[in-house]
């Protein structure tokens, strides 16, 4: 049974429109950062998180990565993107850990069938994801709902 066909897990906040709109407006390519990100991804098993003050271009960089075409310098990085999330200054809920986790799960379920089915078929993970526990204990929620299924499918 493919659980993905029977579930419609949607993100609480849809960033796709925002990312595509930013990509169309983006005028700064930041090629120097592209190399640094790729280098970090090549040496780290844990991935990266972009942090900086508001207005420094984090969203633009993510847009360059997520919307990269094969001819783009960012395309090699795009191939390594499992999911992405924005913490937006105008959306308090986007800064909450439970929202972050649910958005990452939503992206995984919608883009990667095997991993998504692994998450959706786990009754305990689903119970934790949609109950208060995800808000109260986001570390264990992240571990149970995302990290454990990643370990299982990658082994």
C-alpha cells in the first residue's frame, strides 16, 4: 500500500510562491557563497542552516538553490536539498519549532515517496507530529518524525 495516495499532508505555510517570486527578482548571484555551501555539504553529513540578519539575502540564496536549472552554478546544491523552510519576520508561526518540523515533513512526503511513506506509515510519528508533543518537545519530535525515518531509508 502506498500511503502517499491516501494522505494529503500539506505544509502550514507554502513557501513555493515566495521562492519562485524571489528567484524571478534575484539580481545578485553570490557565486562565492555557492562554492562555500557546496564545500560544506561535501564535508558534512548533517547539512547546513543559513542564518543572518534580516535583509542579507538568505531567502534569495535559497531561491537560487531551489529554482536552479541544470546550467546554474547552484544546481549541484539543489540536488542535495531534501527540504527547506523560511522563518519569516511577518509570520510568527513560521518561527515555531512545530511549524518548522511539519513543513519539513510536508516537503519530504510530497517529494520523496519512499521516505514519505515511511513517515506516514508510522502511527507513533503521526501521533507526535499532530499532537501538542511536537510543540512541547520539538527535539524528540524531530528525531522520531524525520531523523529516524531518514536513518531507516538510508540504510
